[in-house]
């Protein structure tokens, strides 16, 4: 609906909104009416998370940032052998007292959020005599999105800005066949703008490379590299902060695992889940939002502005149907906008929690993201807020 700015429209608008807000909530309700979006949001934390480099196997900088950020939120914090940060918060408040009287089990229900820290990137595999770096990818790339990129080369001696391009002729001297070719990852190189002898003194095999782009806010959206999956890191922190403000406390034991190496096979989540042995696993991640030109509506997976995506299945796991129903009812009760989603291919850390040790019930809580695995990953602020709110609401009611 297009609103004009005439005087009549301005007078009518409050009455229209009042009538709309009086309607009973449903999954299709607009998030703007069913769940007003808070204007104040900790976007500074998300910016710092996204702009901190950390490829699979080299998540230590992201972990250090998170460790500082969560001070006082958890009762126990430890780093496991693979590098995942496992943070435990014991039951507390009135809810914990009430649950202890009813429960006969030896420990409270253990709810585990799995939030992977790694972003896709590259490792340096070769440095030629001219100083060009050649790469091996850590995570999946569509090479059509890799042309002419600014990158950051991360080394023990410091970080160096550089550019990445594929080998070959530029447009002025290339032929039609040259321009049709889509290069493979192994054909891309990094140029630091320095002679070979200086590059070899600064960079060594095994150093890593990430995209070098800042987080920006664009209208109602947030755009950045590494929203996959610093969104989950943000949610793991901010949902517990919101839970901490709940005067009634919580009866469950909350474990937030900031995991490593998800992009190369859920590796950190597997070992962390075996150690934690959760009763309930919450896989926190982004998912596709293909509500954009060129994609049929039945393949959209999720749509911006319709709330968090309640993840039913992907190729790595199928969510527990009762957990799906419980979270759906809770979202409706609290007027938190949501949408159901199924991802045809791909996986996430919820699968590791579900299959660890004797197994656990698991479900995915995701945020629809346009242009995944590029430097222009985009989320809707309302969807991010909805994901935070449903996580806080759910942890508060688990007994």
C-alpha cells in the first residue's frame, strides 16, 4: 500500500493503525504491528563482531572479543581443546526455586545455544617471487562474487590490506571467450602492493585472508560480510542479556557455545555438544532470504521483515516437531513475528547437538539473510530483534 502525505492521510493513519493492531496475532502478521521493533539496538556489538577476522580454525580474535563482552553474564566460561567458548549460566530467581520443588531429576534441563564464530575465508598456500599470494578456501564461495575485492591478510606480525582478483586479461585486452569464463578459487591471487622479498618477510604459508568491508546500516537493514554467523554470536550474547533482566529468572541451565569450524563441517559443535550433553539444542544461524529478483517465490526459504525463521529442516537435521510447536506457540503468545522455513541444502550446528552422545531434541532459530556468503550479506533489523526475543522468552519458560 502506498501512503500519500496529504493532510487527510495523516489524520486517518492513527485510526488505521489502531484497528490493525487490535487484530489477533498470527504468523502472517506484520512485525511492525505484532511486535514493535525497539529503536535502540546494540548494533555496535554486531559491527565489532562482523569486522573482527576469524576463518575456520582461526577464531581466536572473535573469541577474545566475546569473552570481554560476556563478563558477568555466565557462571562458568571455558575454552575447549578445539577453541569453542562454552559458557554456562545456572538456574536462578523465582523460576529456579519453583522448578526445584517439582523436579526429581538430578540436574535442571540443559538448553544449549550453538553459535558458530567462524566466517568463510582463505588460507595462504603459496607466495610467488613477485609477492602474489595464492589461496585455498575455508568455506564455500561462489567465485562470481570474488572479483575485484578488498581483503585483509592476517599474519602474526600484523594485518595488511590488499586486493584480490583472478589471473587473466582486463576488459580492454580480453576477448569474448575470456569474459565468459568463471574462474575457480585456485585462479585468484592477492596483491599486497609490495615486492616479493618484502611480502615473504611479512606473510607465510598458513596465514589467512578475509574480506575487508565495514558493516553499514542501509534503511531498515544491516549489511556486512560475516553476518554468517556473527549474527548468532550477537544473539547468544544479547538473548542472555535480555534473559538476565527477567525478574523471575529461569529454571533451566543455559549453555551458550560459541563454536569453531562450522563452515567446514560443524566440527567445533560436534565436540562441544559431546561435552555439554544438552537436553535441548538450539541451532542459531542465518538462513537464506531469497525474496529478491530472479528467484521463484517457492524457493525464497524466508522473507525479510516477517520475523525470525523457525527452522524445520535442512540436509543436516530435522527439527524436533514438538519443539517447533512449542516455540511457535510462545511466539504467538508474545506477539513475536516468525515464519517457518525449510532449507533444501546446507547444514548448521543444531545437527551436532541433536546427534551428540545419546542425542538431544533440537531446533533451529535463524535469521533470513540475503546474498549469503558475500560481502553484502543483508538482514532486517526487525527479524534480528525477533530472534533475540524468542530466545530470551524460550529460555525463561523451560522447566
